[in-house]
C-alpha cells in the first residue's frame, strides 16, 4: 500500500472546453445529442481564436497536474483558427509540464475546404515532429472522401486516427462506414451505438455519456482494449474511474474495480514514460483500486516527472503561477462568451 502512483493518463480530452464552464444558455434548449452539439459545442468551437486556445490549454493542463494527470490525449477543433492550433496546445501544455498526444478533428461541417485545412493542420503538426494522431470529428460530419483522406494520411505517417465513433444515434452508421478503414492503431471514442466491432482502442467517457444522455457504452462487452477519458470535463482520472466503476456496476453487479483500473493502466500504451512519473496523493492507499474506487476526494499533492523535476508542489504547479493562469483563462472566457 502506497500513497505514490505513476502519473495518470487522460485518454480523451477537449482542452478548449475549460472555457465552456458558465457559458451563457443556448438560444434554444437542446433536447437530444445532435442539438447539444449544434447549440453548445459547435457555437463554441467556431468562436475560438489563438489566445483562447492557448489559455484554455494552459488551464486544462494545470488542472490535470492538480489531479495527478501527467499525460493527455486531446482532440481539438477550432474552425476559425485551424492552422497552428495544435502547436499552441502542445506549447501551452509543455510549459506546464504535461505530455500530450494531439489531433485536429477534421470535419466537413464547414465545407470541403474546412476539411482540407483540418487535414493539413494534422499533417503540418505531425510532420514537424509533433506527437499525435490524425483527428476526425466523426463519420457523420464527414464525407467518405474525407474519411478516406484522413485514414490514408495516418497510414502514411505511421499513426492512428483519433475519431468519435457512434457517440449518439446520429452516428449509428459509423461502423459500416469505417469498417474498411479502421486499423489497430485507431483511437475510437465512445462507441455507444456501434453495431459491430472495429479494430482499435476504445476510449470510454462515462461522465460525458451520462451528461449527454446517450446511454451506456458497455465497454466491458467489447473485445477491444479500453482506455478512459473525460471528453473535456476536466482531467481527474480517479474521479472518472470511480464513475466508470459505478456505471459498470449498475450494468453488472459482478464487476470489480480491477476492470476499470485496467482501463486506466491501458492508457500507458500511448505514454509509456508516464509510468515513471511519480504522483504522491493525500491518501495512503492510492495505489489500491479497491480503496480508491470507494474513496472520493483523493487529490494529488506532489508530482515529479520521470526526469526528477517537481511539477506540482503542495498541490500547486511549479512552472506557472496558477492565479495568473486562472485570471487569463477567465479573461478569455469572457471574450468567448461575448462572441457567442
Ligand atoms: Zn470527445
């Protein structure tokens, strides 16, 4: 039993959503998944500019460290500020000391030119040595040409495709459309309505699925490797794991916390070095799934990188001033809300 664990991995995030908290109500009340996208997220992402992207990523990274999370797989979209956006996020997170695997979510929502520029941003970032995957928003917002283009770019660059799959009923045909394209290195997010098995790792995001009222993904019933993400609602992986556990348990009374802690562990496939990061928690049995699954409020107090650098001391980031980050992010949130 120990208060020390490796760094946590958040295997699906949208760092820009750090600015979404407290945003003004949409013009119409969304009543289903597609309307939540249209009324909230697609109004928000189109308003993002470089400064908003930078400070949302910085705040998201600081809050990740405070949750003991040292590595983030992020999926980004900012249709009005595409080129260079992945580098802004990479730089902000690396300034704080958080590792990232980034992808720009390609989509035809803004026409074929928008899709082309999204693909180009993935290519620019990855060819320039950036760590990431080729991002696709989802099959239902992309033409077959765009899906094939993303798949072939990913193959050419030797990386996977990071894509939302059958999150809601509107994307229920994703399995059929992706079947000939998907490969073992693909990062398939949600898979709630997926009608067949596809090759790849499945990123399960229980809090987001509940919040969007899309139903339970039943990840334990899939043959795939499962990892855990937050889908943009912070990066507190112990909190997400506790939630994943009770959601699993609601479906199967025989389930144990070990299953969900295996999902956390699977996250190291993309960030092997995060295993050597050391997080000290405010709880002496933080390394025990059976303890943490039933112990709310376990927090990181000290984080040290694999290279021995202290990144979080007494619960506070060492490389940046948390008050400044919060103030700048609040400023950007106000600008963002003004544009909505
Ligand atoms: Zn997502």
